[in-house]
């Protein structure tokens, strides 16, 4: 029984079908992108998910099964092998949580017939509530970027104002191209060539910050005329997620905000603050690009607690 379990990590099963091998790799990539879009996890957390799932994939491909449709017995053997290889309990729990999350995603998207992790014991994984900062903290953060004097500061102001005004995912913000911004700086359109395209309005502050940056700051950062990205780094290339995370961290420190803030904190805060005002769940769902309103309703609960001073 343990023959393949002692050999699986040495390399991929050479007899495994190339078709199934590619399919499983693509599925992991899709799932990690899903986590990035919906939960805005840190880069190192996404990397841990990918590593854990590739490890499980190797184990599956070292067995007689092809693809993700495997019996519960195989998942239990995978966990037993982790014990046999003396992984720490925390690592075992993390890997099991990753496998469970993957199968939940696969089952919801009809990519497997059965979920082999159903009823499987393990360390419970608590659902984390979205991290939100107060409106006064948001204002302090934006105020730190309100008087830019360099192209980089113009970019920073435009990114912070746009993120809080729209609730974009950080991946969507850094992926913005010039064609996504309307000529009047009143809205941005995401996913133009896809079925999930959506248009998000900009408030006056964000629109003005974008206009100043694109008309002035961006032209000074630009190195190649055909560069489509809106937000550029000092080399004239598209700013990365990691680069923007460092920008947010720096402004939060300057504003003396005690809570840990990530770019996704502004997305969470946008949704919660809108629902504290006159926004409704359906409207916020559309603005955030959530496939299900259940994902959005957590912000309604946070907004209710804020109103009641809980």
C-alpha cells in the first residue's frame, strides 16, 4: 500500500497521462486565481496553497487514479503519509485545509462528481472576517497622498483614491489599461472582452486624481509609447501587486494607522462603508463583481455592527 507513498515526491509519475497532468495543473492555477480574486490573499499565502496542492497532485498522480475524482481513502492515505514523513501538525492541518478548499471549489463548479474530503476530520479552519478600517482612518490614509509633487506620488494618490472609490480587487487595479478609463474620468470598465465585464463609477475625487496622474505623472514615468498599463513603476512598466502593497503599507505607516492594512482592506472598507450609508447588497455585489450575494452579505453584517456600535 505504501509503495507509491514512499516514492511520490521524487518526481511525477512518468506513466501518468499527459492530458490529465495538464488538466490538474491548470485546475490548480484556476483555483489559486479564484482565491486571489475572491479573498485577496497575500502572495505568500497563495504560494503556500499552490505548493500544498501540487504536493497533493503528485500523490494522486503516483496512484492508479487520473484526475481529481478520487475516493476518500486516497485523501486519508495522503494525510497518513504526511504523518509518516513527520510533518508538523500545523503543516498537516494547512495542507488538509487546502485540499478541502480545492474540492469545495471543484464540486461547486461541477468539475468532480463527489467531494472525497466530506466528513474528513481535521483541524477546523475558522472563517476570517474581512479586515475593515474606519472612515476616519481612510481619510487619514488618503490625506497622506492628497498633495503629490512627484509622478510616483500622483500615481499613488490615483491608485488609493480609485481603490477606495470603486472597491476593485488589487489584481483588477494593477491590470487596468488606458482603454478601461472613460474619457471623462467618470468610470472604469473591467473585463471588456469577457462575459463578466462590469463598469464601475468613479467619484469626483478619484476621477480628478486619475486625470492628474494620467495627464501629467504617467507621461513622466512612461518609457515606451505603446505601454497600455495605467499604473507604471519607475521603469515605465506595469506596477505589480507586490509593489502596490508596499505603497499602501508606507502610506498607512505615515498616517499612523495602527491596524495592519493591505490593498484588500480598502476593498472591504469600501463595501462596508457603502452599506453603512445608502448602499444595498445587490448594488454592492455588482460593484464588487461577486458571483453570489452570500459573499457580499458579510459586509452587510459588518455595516450593521458598525451602526449599532457592536
